């Protein structure tokens, strides 16, 4: 199968998993501190990763320890920033900043990955950003701490994904890219856990465990996808999580999307689809030229 199509399919599945995980984050954020959720979920993800690696007969060493350390640090910062962004901002508003991630990925891909971003792709990235703005026609009336957290989350989250693609060029063990960042997240949050711990109801423990399982699956999928597609192509496709967030927002949080939100989602989907086409259509065209009589 075409690697671009496989990568796109993995990203679509990722969006569903991460949207569910984000919904759990918002549900828990108002009752507990960030270290409590991330220490528990980090421990579960690390255990799952180690178990899967053992079943597959793999180790968890990495060939790029320096880059992995940078990715782990960016992952920790991103997780904490998104947690506080969901705590302080409406669910959908956080994704205005996620809409910046394709632009940031395009900017970072040059110096970090040495990947050329085609002019047509920049147009698609701009269209995707316009789609994000359609979700919030009234705009942001004032800057708050929540907006600062969301911007920090977008920057550090994009950096983590771009570094993951760089590591993927020399590291075939995708589980290592899940294990080490989550081990760093667990270790960092565990240090603060004694100062913020609150007793958890059984239902909240179940939510934290579900969050960990969803996060494990999502992060594993995105590492594999980043080996198949450029970062600036993966990140716009990740905006498909808006579709899931519209559904979850209506069902769980009582948020009813207006026509502006639906228009924005349509633009985002079109932009992401074009970037996938931009990835594999030129190669297909070259193949036809080689085989035509």
C-alpha cells in the first residue's frame, strides 16, 4: 500500500483516540491537579509499552538519546500546558491554538528536518488556519492565562512531533518513542504528586486508566505515521479531531456547533486532504510518465 495512504489512515484513527483522551482530560482537570492524572497515566503507558516490547522481543534502547531527551522534555511541557489550557478555556477554543500547529510544523521542519515545504502546501496550511478562525467568528476579546497555556502547548506539542519524525529516520523501534517520553512524564509528575494528591473515586480512577490506554494507542500511532508522512502533512490531518470534538462536545459537554464551526471543520478537512494528495500525487504522476508508451 502507498505509505502516504497508510500514514493518513493511522492519523485518522489517532484523531479519534486523542479526542477521547482530551475529553477525559477536561473532565478530570477541574477536580485534580495535573501531576495526579499524568503520574497515574504515565505509569500505565510505561507499563503497557514495556509489556508490548517484551511480547515482541524488542528492547527499548534508542539510537538517538539526545533527540529523545529533547522529545521527552517537550512532551512533558506539552502535556502540562494542554491540561491547564483545558482547565481554563472552553473545549473548542483550545483547538484554535491546535490550528497553529501545522504552521509551526512547517516552520520547524526546515531547520530541524531539512524538509522542503512546497508553496502549494503553504497555501493549504493557510487555508486550514482560516478554517480554524471560522470556528470562532467573534475572535478572542482578551488574552488570559489559558490562552498562554494553549499557545505553549501548541509550540511544545509541535516540537515533540517534529523531533519524533527526526528520530524516526534513524530509529526503527517505535515503542522506544512512546516509552521514554512517558517515562519522563511519569517521573516528573511523580515528584510533585505527594504535594497535590487527592483521594480519587473509583469512576475517576477508571477514567484515568482509560485516558492512559487511549494515550498509549494514540502516541504509538502518531510515531508510526510520522515515519510515513512529513510533519507538516501529519499535523493538518490531526485537525480531523475537530469532527470528533464536535460530537463529544455535543454529547458530553452540551456544546452545540453553529454553521461557522461546521464551515471551519469543512475547510480544515479539505486542507488536510489536499496535503495528503500533495504528498503522493506527484509520485504517482512520475510513475505514469515512466510507464506510458
